[in-house]
């Protein structure tokens, strides 16, 4: 859990995923000045029972890069507490730093959820091969 002096905007892509040195880092703003971030090794895809939560202050420089990433992750919508006057510059900087997949057909993904999540569960467990197939079917790099 990170606290920042800068306000984080929210993107229509809630979770940013970054891979650094074999670890996947999953980041989501949870408040104007709070960022939740978790890290898992890429090869690990089974359930973990122990979780450690640490609170840290984020430097202004790092939070600026995260804000750039959040701005560049947005597919359609970006909201923030205050107007982001340099949003176009932030999007361009974020695109140079972060790489995101783009959704080909958002409606198809929503339809997939309607047909495969009929059990009332919000999650569906799939093999890595099935996950890779779904990702390649609905996204483009």
C-alpha cells in the first residue's frame, strides 16, 4: 500500500500490470493518494494463503511515472479529482514507459462474462493455455 503526495487519477482500465525481472506487479489506485500494488512471480499461478501488507510513502518522482502509466492505460475514460492539464503529455510519456494490450471488442468480453459466469461467481479458474487463448482472442499489442 503506497501513499503519495500526488493525486492518482482513475482509468477505465482499473488494474495496471507491469512485468519487471520475472515478477508481475499489479497496481490499482484505491483513493486519490493511495495506490495498492502487489507482486507475484510470473511462474506462480496457484493460490497463496499468506499475504503481507506493507505501508510505504511513494516518492513524487515515482508517483509521477505511475500517473503517466494510469493516463496511458485508459481506453476511453480517465477521471481525476482535479483537471490534469498536461494529460496528452502524460499519455505519451506513459506509452514510452509502459506497454498495454488494447481490447479489440469490449462488447465480446462483456458477452463472455455473461455466458461463462452464470454460476454467480465473479471468477473463473482456467488453465494457462485457456487464459492465453482468451487474451489473444480479445486483445492486440
